[in-house]
C-alpha cells in the first residue's frame, strides 16, 4: 500500500490544510516512509500473539468506600489562617490586572 498525491490532498482537505504541489510531493514521500516502517514492524515473527499494551502498570482503579464524615466549620478552617476577611482567606495580590 502506498500513499498517492490524491490521498495527500484528501487528508489535507479533511484536516483543512492547504499545501503547495512541492509540499504534497514531500508529504507523500514521508507518509510512504512511515508505511514502510510499519510494514517492517508487522514482519516481526510472533507479533500476532502479543496483547496490546494499555498501561505499563498492572494497577486497576482503586476506589474507597464513600463515607459520610463530619466536615470542618468555616470558623475551624479559618482559625489558623494568617489573614482572613469575612469568610475567606486573604492572600497577597499576584496579578496586576
């Protein structure tokens, strides 16, 4: 299988890109090189028996039980704040605008 100029034009249209004729020829060559590389990989013996890798770690989602616990009040939260204003933490201004 090889990529033709018509394929490059179709892909460019789908991607809403415009290329000059020289760029199309260059892209055609580059796409064909990629396909050749993929064909080389597909020739590796025993590749069909390898399962696809989804994650390098053998972990699964670990969920904890959702337990309803007592929350802190506003007063408790703000008790150790260096500065506060009403019900909010007061922080230094970091943006000029």
